[in-house]
C-alpha cells in the first residue's frame, strides 16, 4: 500500500502540481513550436534524445520548480529503469547483444521521452482547449475539457483514499478499485449536475487568458536549442 500510494503521489505531482501557472501562460504558437522541435529530434535523431534532457530540466525548473522535477524524474526514472533492465535481460535470449552502455542509453532515452511528454502535457491549458473548441465551432462541447481536467486529479485522490481505507481494513487492493471507481463516477455526476446548463448549451464567449512574453521567449529559445542539439 505504501509503495502504491507513493507512486500515485508522484504521478499526481508530476501532472497536476502546477495549476495554470508557468509555461501554460506561454503563447500557443510557441508551445506548438516546442512540441514540433521535440518530434523532429525523436523522429529524425532518436539516438540524440538524451542531449535534450538538460533543456527539459531547465524548462521544468522554470515551469514548476524543484519539487515537480523531482517527482517527474522519479516517475520517468522508474519507467526507464524497467525498460533498460527488461531489454538487458531479453538480450540473454540471444536475439541481440546489448552492452551496459547501450542499457544506459535506453534508460536515459526513456527518461527524456517520458519527461518531454509530461512537460508538454503540463503546458496544455484546459482553458486553451475550451477556446479552441469555441473557435472551431464545437461550442456545445467546449466545457468538457474543463470537466475532464477537474475529474482527473480528483480521481487520483479518490483512489489513494480508497486504497488507504482498504489498508486499514486489511483488504486486498483489488477489492478497493470498484469503490474508488464508484466514488469518481459519483463526483462526476455532482459536477455534471452543478454544470448542467453549461454542459448542454453552446458557449457564448471565450475565456480571457493572460499570456507571458517571458515564457513565450523561453520556449522559442528552447525550441531552437533543441533543434541545434539534434543537428550536432
């Protein structure tokens, strides 16, 4: 129970710690530019992916601080260690050969890709998705991103609480999944009932957003640096 709760806790911090601050305030065009630069590196030069990690760490520090970096590195490090160890163990079957250096490259590449995915996800603002759907004409569905972004962290917290209750009752973790799911569905019903008309009528106006020129410039510089590292 302790390990599972800790794992959910770091996942919660890495995804939902920042709120609407940091790089979420950058301009949408700079976010698209940065995501595109990462795709270029990972598609055309996947072996150079670990070179981008320092850029991601600096952005993470500016975006959310050391606590978020620690949680994200821990989460992606667990995934990277699993992929590295499983790849190395599979090499004993004789299908391929793998040196310890190649194992480290797999680990660091996994950490870099995972860190980049989480960072880009953290840049997405539900209010921006709301405005995008409004502009594209899907005004009836524009409020759904706001509802989903509210339910995701609530679902994680409910799951942790359900596991904690099961631990106190000495129950199996699997027996606590249905109550956690039911609690999340009930919370969704409450939010849907509270936002009944908002979810069933077309949005009339966009949500005003405050943009940060500083964060926008930082993302442009990071994108150019990423492309430069890929060309080395």
